[in-house]
């Protein structure tokens, strides 16, 4: 990322400010946070809860209530990946993610002998089976659909498609005709039932670009292409109506209505610490990790990494992160046995940082029970990482 002439500290602090990580928005609703700061990536871990807690002090019950009320919802959207979106963006999110299930069906047609007609008939059967109020899990749907669901045998299992059911469910979700309901109302797991739905699917690449640059600017075309999954031609066409301003000496764009505010912005002198998931939007909207790393930290080893990888060479954090005004200043994980956050800090732990850690620790312990990074993360799989963080912290005076 070229940013000649613009101090890195200013860019990082601005991104944190636009991501509502400056402590100025406590009390906002989940939908307000997501509309203003961007869709929250969800992979069956704690990231949505941690992000909403960091930005607005929202407890788990407030988020779960918003999910139950359909003020926010987890949907397949950009790049076909699941995000938690505000209701105002449901139609757009589904529209920009619509190509993913089509690609899955095309691959199944090519490699597994599946026909489009077969999947469309299965979609019709599923639609007749589901209601709008009583969720059915995949096993119940398969039983109710009977012979309409076909096993794809060993070839399908090798490609991660044991039956035709996921193909039909993905297509129906993308069309807004069904939605997934978490079985216990929580976002940090991946057990779902399905209900029928009637959600319009509409929106353009330009609409996504407008949203994206309001969340993530300054950002480059490469950053936008990463988030959207668009080709270079589509991305360029999408941003053209926005008349974005290019920051001098950089490849970064910013909407004209934000340009003066950015020019006048000064990075705060006092630290503002937040504990975020490794896939938080502060990182993942751009997926350009080096912009959040101070050069002094680039050579730090990654906990449990093979071949002595350094932090500055990573595409994504391998742990949750501690940030200060947009700069990553530490790694952290949650130890369920000790019910505590284990961390490795890059800066001295002052009173404000200790308070931020204690506040997040209490949130995870009392409301979440764990802070999984993703659906398959577990206390057992996380144990080597926690041990590495403890050892690194013990060796560093900054971590004590």
C-alpha cells in the first residue's frame, strides 16, 4: 500500500475512528453499528460479538435479541462468505453474493453428474416442506424431502458435497426464499435450522462500492476487489459513479464528503485500547495486515507458527489482536480452563490497557463462555497457542 506523505499513525487512527473503535458510540444498536462500520464476518466464532462489544459496549443478549428480531442477520453475501448484516442491507448482501451458489452448482454439474433441473426440483420440494415459523434442521429436511435428495457418493464426499441438499439450500438462501436460524439464537456456533422467507434480492456493484468506501476509506481498488470479489473491470465500473478522491502520493481513494474531514483529522495523543477478533473489520475490510503493524513489530514471531514466520509476513492474524488507535499492539486468546485472557503485548501495560483487557475478559467469561476464532476452534486446539503466548509474555517485560 503506497501512502507516501501521510503518517501511518494518522491513517491507522482514522481507520479506527471510522470503525467506531474510539469509544464514542456506546449505546448504539447492533444494526446501527453494522450500517456505519461494515458487515461483520462470521465463521461460527466470537468475532461478531467481540466487534459489537468493542464498538458500542453491546452485551450478548442485545445482539441475540437483534438477531431474533431480524434487525440483523447472518447471510451469505460478499464473495459468497457469511457476514452479519443490518436489515437495511439484506437485499444488497444477497445480491452481491448470488454468484457463489451458482458456481457450486456448475462445479457439481461438471464433476458429480448433477443437473440443474434436479436442483430446481429439490428447491421446490424444500420450499413446500419449510414453514416460516418452525425451523427444520438439515436432517429433518432431508427426511421430509425423501427421494428428492440424492447421495453423491464417494466422489461427492471428496469434493465436500455428500448429497444434493446443500446445493439447493445455498441456492434458496441466495434467492432470499429461506434463511438459517441458529438453533440456540447465538452467532458463535454453526448449528442451524431453516425457515421459509420472502426477502427481496436487489442491489448493484455501485451500491456495494458506496457502502464499502463509507466504511473503509481510504482504501485502494485492490482493497475493494478483495472485499467484493469483483473483477478489475467490474470494480472500476462500480467506483466510477462515486467520483472518489485520490489521496496525494497514494493509491488510496476516499469519498469527497470525507476528504476534508480526513485532512483535518489528527491522531489522538491518548491511547484507546480494544481487543478484537483476528477477522474484525478493522483488518478484514482491507485484508492488508501490514498497514496495521508498526515496523518495530513486523519481525515478531507468530505464536506457534512453523518456519519462524514473522508477523509482518502474515496475510491474517493467527490470534485475536489488541489494538490502539488502529495499530496492533498485542496478541490474545481466551483460556477456558483458567477463565482468563492470555496475551502477548508489544507495549507496556498501563492502567488503560489493563482495564481494557479486564473488561473484555469479563465479557467473554460471563456472557460468551469462550472466544473461538472460528467454528472448529476449541480449547484443546488452542492450547499450544495459549502456551506460546504465556511463554512470550513471561519473557518480555512489556507483557508483564
